[in-house]
């Protein structure tokens, strides 16, 4: 029987993936963990939650043993902008945390899901239709940890047979939990401003085009990849996946179709702009489509409608 541990369960992906996995595998089968205490009511009331710092290898090993965990979704990580502000801490959380997870997986026989990112690419990567296998010379500490993570996961699979799998997520747009300091966060913040009736000041320039994805697709990607027959996977880690690609100006225009009075101005943050400029504008995800049937359900227009409706309803409820 599948017994899952989620690290970083209170984060942007974790807060939704926890509930999705509990729906599929059963509430008690999915142990959520994180450093933020207490977690949201939804996570607390739908199953077990334990405090865990992923840099604490002993605490992690004890938790995996005491809960008979056989699958780890390792989401705990610092995002790109925060990582750039605290590079040593980013290495500690992103690399030491992953090393601890892989070691416990090796010793206790667990499967691992590892979310990588468009951040694994850099300025020397072809920015359009970025291939699955291409030049990877990231210039951010976030990208360096994510690329090293992909390689380490592949190594643990080849060397020790640990079943590690993962995708390269683009910017993720969601209405449950805000992202914690990424370069693509503008694409979430903009909705809060639009629905509050206030102008939004965007920290990326108007034409900065990046890959993006709506959270329901991101969750489905993780679940589908983990359920795929292993023999179908040639890459295992770091699958390019995308759903849409747009610039801040195009997103503002799409929002104005629903809220015509919405206005946006620009105050470019040089750090995040430089990060964004080093990332692809649109990835080629055909390998994921071929090997495990990846297919996004939400394009930009559907994402904007759904995001506005769901966020509006949670803002009205005061959530
Ligand atoms: N959304 C992430 C970030 O901006 C990219 O993986 O850091």
C-alpha cells in the first residue's frame, strides 16, 4: 500500500498536492510535513501533519521509518529570488535537503518525486522551443541546485536503483497558497491586485515572456508521472512540461477582458529581470507527451477565467 510523505507541504504546490494525493490514496496514507506551524485548516483536518526540517537527516529518517513511508514527494525548496538573496541557505535547503531525502530513500526503499524547474536553463540555452536535452548552464543558485538535483536523482536511480522521477515546472499560477519568492510570482500577485480593484506594479518588464502553468495541471503532472510504468521513461528526471507562454502585458490584457478597469505599471526589479532573461521563453515538452502522456488542460484564457472565479470566491469568504 502506498504510504506517502510530502515535504514542503505548506508551500504553493504542497498545499494543493497534499489534498489531491489524500483524495487518491486515502487521508491517513499521506503524511504532510513542513516547517510552518500550523498548516492550513484543510491540511490539518484532512490527515496527519508533522513538523519536519529537511536538513535534519535523522528526523527525516525516523519519520520515514515510523510512518512506513514508501514514496516521498520532496517539495521543500527555496525559490529563485529568495535563493539569490540567500545563496548559502539555498544550497543547504535545496541540496542538503535533497541529499537527505535520497539517502533515506536508498536505505528505506522509497520512491521519490523531485520538482525541477525552468531555472535549470541559462543564457546559453536556446530560449525558444527549448529542447528536452540541451545546453544547461544556469547562472542562478536556484538553477544550479535544481540542475544538480536532477543529476543526483538520475545518479541514485542508475547507481542504487532508487526510483526518482521529476519534471521541470514553469512558473506556477495558483489561488490557494501564494508562491514564496520566485521570479514568476507576478503572474499570481497580479490576480490579487485585479480583484482588489487596485493597480498592480509589475517587477518584470512588459515583454518578458516565460512558460507558465495552472496548478491543477501541475498537480496532475506529478501524479501521472509517478503512476507511469517505469519502463516507459527514458529520462526519469527533469522532464520539460509547459502549458502556456506569455508576457506580463499579455496577461494584463487577458485579465482586462474580465476586469476592464484593471491597470498595471512597471517598476523593474533588476535581480528578478536578470533571472527571467536567463530562462527560456517556451519549452518543447514533446518528450513528456510521448513518454508518459503529458497534456495540459488549461491554456491562458481558461486559466484566467478559472483563477479569477476561484480567487474571487476565496477572497469573499476571507480565506
Ligand atoms: N517559479 C519558480 C521561480 O520563479 C521557477 O521554478 O523561482
